[in-house]
C-alpha cells in the first residue's frame, strides 16, 4: 500500500504534467478538492498535501473562497542593494503596477528603534503591493517621519522606484543605507496577501536610510516571495593609493 507521502507526490506529478502540457491552462480553476480527492481515490487531507507541493513550487495558488488556480508564469524580482527592480520572465507578462495605501500613525514597537524616534512620534506609512495583473508579486511597508512625507502620493504607481523618487523629494541626500536580509516563513497575513503557501520562504529585507546628520529619514520592510526573488549587493573598494592620499 502506498504511503501518504507517495500518494501526494504521484498526484502532484500528474497535475504538474497536465499544467506543463497545457491540458490545464494558466488562470484556469482546478476541480474542487472534493472532486480531485474522489478522482485520485484519496482523502481530502492527502489531496491538500499534494496541492501544497504545487503551491510551494509556485504552480498553483489557492484563493480563499474561490478555489485553486493555475498560476501565470512568474516574473523575477531582483532586489539591488539600496533599491529594487523587476525583470519580467517573458515579454507577454503585464508590467508590474504598485498600489499604495497611505496611513498616518504614531511610532510604536520596532518602528521606534528603526527610525530612532520617541514613542508616539508622528509617522506616515506607505503600504505598497505590487501586482502583475493576475496575482500579487511583493509587498513593502515604508515608514517616514511625517514632516518628510509628500502630499498626495498616487494610489497607484508603475514601479517602486517611482514611489522612492517621490519620497526623496522632501528628504535631504542620503549618507547611509543599512540593509538586513533574512529568509523566513511568511506570516499568515503575508501568505494571504501574496497568495502563497505558508510553506514557501520569503526574502525579508529591512532597510534603514539616514542623512548626513544621522537622522533616519526612511525605514522600509520589504517581503519578496522566495520562488521569484534574487538579491544582489555590490561593494566598491577604494584603491590603496587613494586611501593613503585621502
């Protein structure tokens, strides 16, 4: 008798083949979990375990209240130290758009330490969610002191860099940017927002930017799904003779 482990991988392989051969097309809804369990003669728990394998591979996404759908090909997200850019996996993909939700709030919790401000200091949060037209790609929470927040930031933008450009209009030039990159499981809220499996790791980036007086003018918390994210950092070394002459 085959084990549950074997059953789920046989089922996942069969559905994966149907997706790769085009029998089930991108954007198409899979049969209900009850129908699939009956078709493969397994329990609902085993069927869900098989779907979890495909969700972890980024082939299938579960939309609450609607069912399981075949994902469209995923565009790669490339995070470049100090910034962010995207590169689509194919020319047929829609350009990424970023929706922005602006909220005024008071500093609390980790924001106090990240922005080096006292509790209840006025801040502005920009919650940014990128979308390729079919599914979410990544999210970011950007925090700035309220006196540096631009007025009337659009609710939609063509890219994160455009948002960063608007935020830079009121702040002084940056003197230091510190970034911490970790891989971790998504929170339940992140998994639901990005429509990814809770078993899929995300790339979590905390970026803190300060001006030449040492004041922190921006703190950003970025979350990139691990199945489509790369991070690149470049260090420029000063020649020995230049260091001595300086």
